[in-house]
């Protein structure tokens, strides 16, 4: 019987082939450096997506900016561009040094997507972008809009009536549902969000309050996505946002890199051969962190080093990249339960599309225990006054591990970076937080405080 085979091999064979698998399966924290990492130009030869594709997404978001500024007044200050601050977090850097008993060389910054307007998480990038693109395509097809128009006219009732005959569908662990739900409802679409079991009650409630149909599933994220895909087949005038395979989502996320380049310049930070950039990205299915990493590689090429962060109980991108099996395998195949406090990262099977694009561009992955996610959340609150959701604190752990873990040090040696670390720029991507109700945030904070004391 072949029932126990995982992509053609037994668990024991996988462990023999990749010794780090033993630690991954026992849900211990790991730092993995990729053996497939290649110089940028070489890696790009295998990739069909190009810089022009990201530029096109950026232009589309600019076209929609007058509309966004009008319907989401909180974006007025940035003229309808949905963007978050990039800030130095020196106190957190010192605290992280204490946690790891290891100095964190260079400068630590936080990319505050926890403060992104409209939906308070990184999903406000890709999710909103994809719905806007769908809306634009529909309007152009129906001769209701041309690219030169002032898009703020889309706010009028005639457009809402038009969109109300279409349905947008998505499967989500919570935050993507929020982002797709909010923008789709604003435009006037019908929206159905299929929520997986870990989705928080307040996220479902918030959507129901704005008229979104929420379908609750007992099963995990993969099943919720599957149900969305099925629903799309039943209705010709429906559109399914496919978190596992969507190029549009990916490109929407990638635009972040151009925005961050400008922010680094404003902070007078130079990235070059002697001043390396390290970016730590919390990863669920992979679209968000993958898109951002792709954009950053297009800009900074070999001078940026991107690492994905996952919960110890949901290391799906790690096992996908490590084994080269991508979406062919899941954490459940290895007996890992995919149960974590980090709801935004609770994904058991990675996007194959993203894993294959990033295969030669990503420097590595690491995992973080739920207890450490809680304690980081309370430490950054105390040291910087910043409130994050548990998923978002995974990125902050990275600089400590890179400096301390054996594989981290090996990576720095292999890339010739050891002597450049005093000039290093570390950017932890804080992927969400501002939508979390205060009571829940306080509870998470207290949990973290307690764990530090124990
Ligand atoms: C969705 C999400 C991520 C990861 O994005 P993926 O595209 O699923 O990899 C990280 N953090 C938060 C808070 C999220 O909601």
C-alpha cells in the first residue's frame, strides 16, 4: 500500500534526505537557508513575470487613487494611495538583542502594514488591487470607463447599480476576506467570503455589518478556498479571487517595493553592495510576502536578502521550498497540525505558483513558536508603543535568528556579508494589527507578558 507516501516518499525518507525535516516535524523552531538561492539575473531567466507587470499594477493603482481618496477619506493625506510608514525601531532592536543575548548589528526598521488604511493588513495591497482591476476590466468592457477618465466618478450610484449584478467571492483565514469584502462592498458588488475555522469572530462580524455574506467553514483555509472556487462555477457573473494562484494579487503586493524604495531614500538609507538589506516577511499561502519579495528583488537585486517567517505549526512554504514539491505537499502530510494563534499564517499548503517563482530568489525561511509570537507582540508594545497582531510579529524575530542560528551565520559567510553587518538594514514587515479590537489586543498583550515572566 502506498497510503503513507508523501509525494512519493515516506516521512522517514524525507527526513533522511533533509535532516532539518526532523526538527520541522517536531514543531521546533528552525532557520533554513535555501540551497536554490541564485544571483538575481540568473534567477530571473526562469521567471516569466517582469518589471513591466509590476509597473502596470502601480499605474492602475494611480488611476484609482482619486476614487480611493473619495470613498476612504483616511487615504486623503496620501492622495488615495494606500501606503504605510517605514520607521526605525531602535528600542525594539535593543530588546531583541537582549532576547537573543546577541547584538543585532546594523539598523532595524519596521514596515508598518499594521497601519495600512482601509483594511489594516498587508491584504489591503493585493486584495484591493485585484478587485479594482476586475472592476476596471468590467467597466471598460461595457464602455463605461476609459483609462484617461477621472476615476472618482465610479463612486456614483449608476456604477454601484452596475456592479450589484456581479458577485465577488473569496476564501480566507480572515484578513483577505476583510480586504476583499470592504472594497467590493464599497464598489457595490455582491460579496461572499468563505471563512476557514481559524477566522476570528470579530472579522466575520465586521464583514456582516457591511453587508457581506459570510460562509463559515469547520475546515481549514484550503477547504474554504475550494468552496469559493466551486461557488464561482455556479454563477456566470461571479469572480473568484484565488489566493493560491492569482497573478493579480501577487502584482498588487509587489508594488509595495517601489513605495518602500522611495521611503528608504527619504530616510537617507542607501542599499548597495556594502549596505545590504534584509527583509523578514510573515508568510501564509505566500502571495503577500512573495509579491513583496519579488518587487524588492527587481529593485535591489543581489543587495536584498528576503526571508519568510512561518509559525512552527504551519511551515507550509518552508516544506514546499525545501522539498521542491511546493503545493504537492502539505504540513498535515507530515503530521503537523496547522494550529496556530497566527490566524493570518494558518495555512497548510503553500501556493505552488508563488513557490516556483520565488524558488531561486528567496534566501531562506524560519519558524517561530506561538509563545514567541505572543512575547514579541508584548515587547514591541512596551518598547515602541506599536500594536501588532500575532502573525505580524513573526517578522521581528528574523534579525535575531539570522545573527544567531548556525544556518544564519553560514548564509552570511557564503554571501560574503559577515564584515558588512554593521551597515545592514533589517526590515521586519509588520503585516497586520490596526483592525484588531482593543479587548483582543489587550488579551494577546497580557498573554505575552505572562510568557516572558514564566
Ligand atoms: C495574509 C497575511 C499574511 C501572509 O500573506 P500570505 O499571502 O497569506 O502569505 C501575513 N500576515 C498577516 C497579518 C496576514 O493577514
